[in-house]
C-alpha cells in the first residue's frame, strides 16, 4: 500500500462507475487508498428491469435500498473497499429527481439540504482519510442534474472547510489537487459518428452538441488510461442493472467503437499544478503527479 489517498464524491450509485470506474480500479491496483462518497441512494431513478419495476418511488419506493446492493457489487468488482453514503449511518439525503420535478420540493432531498451542513458531513471524512486528491463534478454537475450540482457544491465547500483551522473538530487537512470529471466533445462525437454508421444512436443525439455533458476538448487537463481495467469497469456497470441496460448506449458504444472508449477517463484540474510527463496535448497521465506521499 502507498500513502496516496483518493476521494471521489458522486451523486447516485452508478455515477462513479460511468465516470471513474477504470480510474478507481487502476489506483486500487496500485495500492492507493480509494474512498467513494455517494450522496444519495438514487431513489428516484428509472428502473430499467421490468421484474424490478415495483421498486420505483411511484410504487414501493424501495429502489434506494436495492441500489445500495448494486453499488456494493460494483465496488467489489472494482476493488474499492471504502465506499460510504454521505452522512452515514443516517439516511440523510434522498435523491432529488430531475430539475423541476415534484421530488425537488421534498424537505429530505439532497437538493434542499443546507450546504454547510452537508459539507460538514464530508469534512469529517476528509479529515479522517486525508486525501491528497479529490474528484467530483463541475459546477453544472456534468449535465445539470440537481444532485450532481449539489454534490459539486458540497465537495468544493467541504474541501474549503476541511482546510480551515477555525472550522469544527479534528485536524485541518488541505487537499492538494482537485479534479472535475470531463467528457470531451471529440470523443463523444467520434462515438456518435460510429454509431450512425451501424444505424444506431447514442442517447438519440445527432451531434455531441446535443448532449449537455459534452465539454470542449481544451478543458481536458488530465487523461487516465485505464484500459487494463476496462473489463472490470464494464462488469461494474452491469452490476447497476436497474440503471444501465446491457442493450443500451453505453454497451453499444463499447461493442462498436471498442472497450477503450470507456477505458480512457478525462479530468479538468481546478486546484493544484499540472505535473509529470505531459502528452503532446499537454495533458497529465496521473492524478497524483507532482505530489509526494504525506
């Protein structure tokens, strides 16, 4: 085991695997301590498995409990042993649903949570594990989901408060490097073009510009090559069976463009300095580049 420690903050079960599955598996294999914080249990998610439709929030409202088991299975496949829900052991924060929907108005949803109170729950984790690197979403939450936006806000606020000697109990800890997940437009466009060639589509998009999570390529500062771990990532995606269909666009893209389309994972460095051996586009290949173990 190294002394390197990576913290990831995500909104719902499955977000972590889609965005960072290969990265997590890579760093676990290298002996890095990887901690995943999931802010909600995804209670408002759409259920893609017909036999499990009764779990939906509009029926028995047991989807959150089921997705806990999906997350545990996915993390076992990726080798991540430290995965927690924000505020655990309490079930503090419920999935908020999409923007403007009825669940947004519930008092117990993550979107309605007090920012500093939620951040305080994360500060406890930061001061406990002392991560050198934090990964979360950009200020748009990647694509505008309220829980993703709130996860960004909570993660960034917690990083600030954790370093403040005047805030709360425990020893202050400053995170050295902070990254936001990024999906470059060129990669998404190449996938869309390939899918069109075989008469299929990717989320119904004609162009990457139609997808809110497609970001300008110049925002990418860091590329993690997780290709040796892409099989583990795809297996972990399958573990999230209520949310990710094996007949859906993620697997179709892999089958027709190649597994490495999900093996490469992209980031924007927003705190810290680029370091290490940069590629011809000036991108890092290691989230811990330039950092000494501490």
